[in-house]
C-alpha cells in the first residue's frame, strides 16, 4: 500500500485528477411549450398569492388611532 504525500480529508478528491474524461455530456433537451407555459403559470400563481395575501393583510397591519381613545366600560369604572 502506498502513502500519500499530503493528507487529504476526502480521498475521492485526490483520486479525481486521475479519472478525467474527455467525453462531453449530451446537450439538454429543449423545454416544450407546455413546460414553459406551466412554469409561467406556477410563477404567476405564486406572485398572485403573495400580492393577495398582502392586500388581504394590509387592514390588519394598519394602525387605528381612534381605538386608543376609546376605553371599555369596565376600565372606566375603576
């Protein structure tokens, strides 16, 4: 068994230099029109959901200063 000159935490990284291949991977297949439309529809749905939740949630985030002046009858009786 041979010994390495410097310690390598992952042996496969040191071995990777020896096994380089000159074979190129095949080109990726082009997306069909249905796949492109599906991606657009998914993105549009996500954006619409975010905008809708913001529109619906805005009244809850709005500060209502008039409610601070009103007190309940139980707190006035003290």
